[in-house]
C-alpha cells in the first residue's frame, strides 16, 4: 500500500534522472534548432535550393514510423501497468522493430546523399542537415538499446504492476526521441 501511495505522488513517469537527461537533451536540440533557424534566415536561397535534394518521402516515412513506435511503447507501458509482462514484451519488441525501420531508412538516406558527393563541408545547409539528423540518429540507436534492455528485463518478469519504473523510463526517453524528430522533420525537410 505504501508503494502505491508513493507511486501516486510521482509527477513524472519513470526515474527522475532520465528527466534531467531529457531536459538537457531538449535544451541542446533547442539551441541547435534556433541556430539553424538564424543561419537559415541569412542564407534562405541556399537552404531552399539545397533542401530540394532531400527525400521528403523517406522523411515522412520516418515520422510515421517513430510515431507508430511511440504508440507501441505506450501500449507496453499500459500492459505492464495491468501486470501483463507478456504483452509488455510484445509491444516493446514491436516498438524496437519499427524503430529499426527508421534506422535502416535513415542509413539508406545517408548513403544516397553521400553517393551524390554531399558531405558536411558541401555547404552550410548540409552541415546542419547532416549534423542534426546524425545526432538524432544516434539518439534513436541509444533509444533502441534502452528499449531492448527494458524488453529483456520485462521478458524475464522483472517488472510488475507495482514496480515498472524502468519501462516508464525507457518510454520517456523514446518519446523524447520521437518529439525531436517531429520538430526536426518539418524544420529541415519542409520549411521553405
């Protein structure tokens, strides 16, 4: 009963430490997005012209994939809150699988851009594009590792209706990764 009372008093899901990390990451990305917007405003023609080679269809696919993956994470959290480790494990595996689609699609996109001879030093737009999207890409990979570790523990019965902060912590990080992409995709691919 005491654990339930403590759980009800929590304001944020998961471990408090992840929220410090999430806030720090959002601050870093926020500064990068603001810097991008300022530099873009001074190089509008270059940014608009350079943006034309980006594959908006892959960007949209990746957006849908991450939103879907986040939905599966929500289902995993709901499952463990209902004390259903098996369903939690299933939804985590499904979320990881959809997250891997993002990784494969983004890797393909990076290879396509590189095959065109575009690199960090091509121009300021590609410096931002490649830096921002690669930085996010690395966060996706870290998120997948976290979800995989959570899934393994859930599979072994390591979480329950009363003790599932690890699932919520992993879910919180994954939602941050999704949120960043939801801002990054239109900012880099669509805004003209």
